[in-house]
C-alpha cells in the first residue's frame, strides 16, 4: 500500500482531486470510476455484473 501512497504523493494530486475523480460516473454505465478495473472494464456494483455494455465500448 505504501507504493500506491508514494505514487499519489509524488503525483502532486490532492486528496480532493482524487476523490472528485473517483466520484465521477461512467457515462455509459453510471457506476463510479472506482467500480472499473485498470483497463476500464466495469466490475459491477455490490458484486453484481454490469449489464450496460460499457466494458465492451471501444473508443474511436
């Protein structure tokens, strides 16, 4: 966990900026960004799969 904290500290981002980023919702599924994995695939909410198709979306 300290590696992640170090990366955050070195990035210069404030805690408020990080919270704001993760509170934003996906425009396709409506779930918060924190529900998406590092590749952008939605992992669902409350252990339920996402049926919106946002994880199949390929940006142009």
